[in-house]
C-alpha cells in the first residue's frame, strides 16, 4: 500500500513539473512567435503595399496614356481628312447646298468621335479666316477669339491644354508644315477635343488606396499641374521630383511617380503614412495584451491544473492502464458527476476496454469457426460420386472411340486431382485457381453435354500473380452442378458464365447461371453469409467468405445477387 501511494505521489510531482515546463515553454514560444509574426507581417504588408501602389499607378498611367493617344490619333485623322481640306478650299466657290453637305459630313464625324471615347465631351473644328465653327450640334459663323487661345497655346508645343478647370486636346491644320513656328496666317483650321475632367478625377480617386492619399497628374518636367484628386493643400510641384518623403500640413506622405513611355504626363502618388503607423501601433498593443493574458493564463493553469488534471490523470494512467496491463479486460473506471472534463475520456476508456474484450472473444470464436469450416471443406473435397462419374464417363468415351475427347478429359482429370491431392500450401496464385476451376468445368461439361453451355472467360495476365486462399472458385461451379443442373427439367438448358472486372482496389470474380431464383432464397443465402456462427452446417459460400475475410482482412468478400441470366450470381472480391 505504501509503495502504491509513493508511486502516485512521484507520478503527481513528475506530471506537475512537466506541466509547469510545458506552460512556461508555450508562453515563451507564443511571445517569440508573435514578435516574429509582427515583424514578418510588417515587412510583408510594407512590400505588399508598395507593390499594390506601384500596380495602381502603372495601371492608371497606362490607361490614361492609351486614352489620350487615341484622342490624339483621332484629332490627326480629322484634321487631315480630305473633307476638311475640300471644305476649306471650296468654301467660297460652291453654293450653300454643296457647302452644307461638306459641313454635315464634318458634323457627323464630330458626333461619331464624341460617342466613341468616354473621355471626350465635345469635338469642334474651327476655320479662323472663315469664321466657321463645326461641332456635333451643327455649323455656324463664329467670330469669337476662342480658337486664337488654342493657337497661342499650341505655339508653345503643348498638345494638352488645361485652363479654368477644363482640358483640351488641340490639333492644328497648317498651310506650310515645313515651318517650325506658329503664325495665325499659317493656320487653316483648329480641331479641339474637350476632355471630361470629372472622368479623369474619378479615375484618380479610384486609384487611391485610402481617402487620405493624394494623386497628381503633371507635365513631364513637373512645371504644370494638370489634374489632382481635389486636395487643396499641395506642395510646390518642384519639390516632388526628388522627394521620397514629404510633409503636407501635419501629415507625412511617401512619394512615388510613374510615367508611361511616349506619354506627355507624369503621375505622382502621395501615400499617407498615418494608416501604416496606426497599424504598427495596434500590432504592438496586441502583442503586449497577449503577453499579459499569457501570464494570467499561466497562473490560472497552475492553480487549476493540479485539481482538474493531475488527479484525473492518475486515475486513468496509473490505475486504469495498470489493470489493462495485468490483462484485466473486465476493469471499468467508475463514473461520477464530479469527473468533469475527463468524464468523456473515462467513458471512452471503458468503451475501448469493452471493445478489446469483445474483439478478443470474437476473434477466438472466429478462429475456431474458420478452422471448423476448413476442416469440413477439406473432408468434402474428394467426392466419391464425382470420381465414379468421371471414370464411367471416360469409359464410355473410350468405348465409343472418341479418342481426342478422351485424351482431353484425361488431361483435365489429372490436373484436377493433382491440384486437390498433391499440391501443398494454402496460398495459391489466382491463375492456378482459375486453371483448376476451368479443369473442373471441362470435366462437368463433358458429363452434362447438351444440358449446359459454359462461358469461362480467360483471366487477364495482369491478375495471374494475385495470391488467394486455396479452392475459392471451383466450389462455386460445383454448387451450380449440385443445386441447379441436378434439379432441372429434361428440356431445360443451363448457361454457366465466369467473368472478371475491377471495382476500385478489388478484382471481382463472378460466377452466374441461368434459371429462376426467388428473392426469398437470395435473402436466406445473404443471412447465412452475415451470421455463419448461427448455422450448424458450413456451406461452400460461407466457407469461402470466411477464408477470404480472414485472408484479406475484409468484412464481406462474397456477395450474392440475381443474375441477368435469371439465376444466382456469386461475386468474390480479392484485393489487388
């Protein structure tokens, strides 16, 4: 008794010590892991943020450049159109009808351009010296100075003009393209496409990662601001070119820029740093909170561990498994309402012990049953009636002078009796089993010639070397001759078929016959297969099922069905 108490006390100290080490180790690992996760997440988020920002700027710049390039090409196409030149040249020489036709053609072109591009608000063609203005609404005299502003701006080389919150793409038709300068007298026409600034502003806002960020679109040397996302407080544009960080008011920004090759603008992205700083602060606070909670958990676990873990584990590990070690499979842990979280574990231990006890008993009974079935089967293998019938059949064939059939029958009889009486070993190759069954089918086929038709398929070579228990196919054929042919009418003819097919990881060997089997008989056979211990006589089907189950460790290796031929179909499953 003292020795047992000492063992329990030593076990409790040992378990308590390791529990303390486990909890402290878990806390240390958790803190280190969270610090590592914090640094990793910080770097990952920073890199992800940079990549996301770069992708957004590049995507915006690429789309804008494509849209503006299309506008410029359309402007060049309109200004170089033959109809424009023809209208200018013939304007004073044709009647109003011809002049109206040419103006209508240009008006339709302007309307078409306004509808083709989502950035275009309006397209207008000016003829300065004709005082003519043509757009999608029609054509009329125009003596305003509006087009002269476009000419003046275009003289500086600007293709894109922004003034009074409105933006234009301008293309000029000159008399002399060799000249490098712009003069009003050298201008034949001015084509102006007004760009939708609201649309551009919306695209800038869509590209922002947070509302506090700022997006700018400037010219290439950053001397002129084209568009911004609506922020009023902006830094001087000259400071953007070489800056990576910038302060605007109380906020700090990361500065990135991008320009598309061949474009006339540059995009600047100013990202607010306050969001990143807030995220980092929150992550640090979370780690501190986690460390505090971990310390409280350690104290709580140490206080509750002994009461709710050590004692229940002593009951389970020391006493219960000690009884199992002594082979006392009838021992069960007493259950009370105070067992707490270990009550379910106690119940599962009791269930495990009960199952082990049941399985050991069942295994012994099953082994006795299998041995009994094997013994009965081996006793019945050499059927004297089959021998007598085979010898008399051979005698009649020899007497009738059927030399070839007699020789073939002798050969199969030799193979059949050799396999039964001389071949040793319980495990056989499937090809040997099939050959033995085929020999039996040949012998019986001669005996019942004219009464039975045998369709015995060839076994595919890839299945030849599967190992199976001895005598699992021939008894199925024997059942057909014993229970079907011997009881059929004289005018009936029986079909016997043997086939093979794969089902998942198993090869299924089927033996079926024609006839008429009732569902009640099928149910009776299935019941025999499921509960063989309740049957006094072990049949061939039960014998084969038991031996295959034990050999392949399966639950049901033999299955009985109704054949498409009308009779019984027996399937045996062997593992590939």
